[in-house]
C-alpha cells in the first residue's frame, strides 16, 4: 500500500494522541516510514511524503516527521538499527529551564531532569533527545520509553492548535539511555539543516490543503473576489514549490555541504507563503468552513501553531547576518 492510499483508508478522526499513535504505528508496520534520506538523490520524494501527510492531518505529520527525522539522524550518526515496529520522537528543544543532564554510573549512561516540547511522548515507544554531559557538551541519546523512572507529565501543553500532539514535558529519573554519536554531532551534521527544510515541506503541504478548499469553492462558484484570492494563493504556492525543488536538487548534488543559508532562506519563504495562504483563504471563504468543516477548521487552527517552529524575526536576523557576509552581487540572475 502506498502512502496516499493508506491515508485515504485511515481518515478516521485523529482527535486524540492515542489515535495519532495508532495511525503512526500502522504506517510503520506498513513500511511507509522508510523514506529516502536527505541528500540521497531522492530528497524531493522525501519531502513530498512529508507534505502529503501534512495535508491530511498536521498532528499526524508532527509525529511522522519527528519519527522519520529520528530514523535519518540515527542512520547518519551510525547508530544500531532500531527495534522492529518502534516509533520514535525527536526531542531537541532546549529551553533553559528544561535541560536533561546525563552521567555515567557503573558504566551506564543515566538521564536526569526535565525535557520540554516532547510531541507524542505518551504514545511513542522510543525517543531521540538532546542531553548535556558532565563537561557541558550537548549529546544525542536514545531512550526506550517503556522504562521505569520516566514520567510523561501533563505539563507544558495548553494548545488548541496541534492539541493532539500532546507536546508535554517528560521527567527522567535515573533512566538508562544509549549515546548516539559524539557530543556536538546533532548540530554539526549536514542532516540538521537538511531536516530543517523538511519541516518547511510540512508547512507547504498544509498550505496546499487549505488552498484546495478555496480551489474547490471557486470551481463551484466563480465569484470574482474569491478568484482573485485564489490567484494570489496560486502565485505564492508556485514560488514555494519551486524553492523546495531547487533545494532538493542542491542537497542531492551537495549532500555534505553546509546548507544553513539555503535552509534559512527556504524556511523564511515558505513560512511567508503559508501565512499568505492562510490570510487569502480565510478572507475568500469567510466564516463558513471555520465553523462547519471539521477538517478545514482543524487545519486552520493547527497550521499557525506548527509555523511557530520558525523563530520569526530571530531567524530573519540570522539570515540577514548570513546575507551580509555573502559575496557582493549575491542576488542577480
């Protein structure tokens, strides 16, 4: 079964974390999580799969993207194969008040402390997360979530949009884990920025789904203002789609390159496109679908929250700094 058919067959209301977890488990059992690795020659295909899931359900996409990103990271850093049927979270947020510490006790690495923004923590079998060693180095570790000493809390998640991802805090108390790679590898590896563009592919997939609602409405009734909104949406999506095609080609030709500038540019453009689509679709369709179409209403609530994986002006500031350091005449055709 291909991914499209699976999603069509599993269109039940994914309205609880448990429903998301069960759906992700089904995808894993069907082998649909085995995406091409970034920079492998099929990067665009990887992003197309992420976008397809995003257009179906952004909560599911959040778990699916995290799971497939964890698998890619483990492969990139030479970790052992994951257990059959396992589902993974990728938990790398580092707020200063929620950093997990690690220490060696009798030759075993143990985790202590609180980890925030852990999407799907209550329904996933394993986690790949950042922790801090005794020397102040950031280290990726893999942890089996079916162990004692792990408390998946109800803290840290009061969202309406993306509510089903249950991105709560986890508290670790002397929990065994396995080191993955070396300290600092998580941010140094090429896959970090390659994966950051994959997040933008999710944003774009959701934006396409919103745009499809407007397209359907215009096909039924050619109202001039709605058509103008659709034209604006079509232009924005065209530019964002071409951006991802260009990025995929570059990564496949330069898989080991530092792609930070590329990723920051792509994310900024696709974030702006998604916000453009949200505004035009809402103005064109009015209150009706927000109030009467559950899928549209859910997507409209979810996408603005998912977009906040961008850090807005802070990301733009860094992009500006990178642009300022670039050679002169960086932009002309």
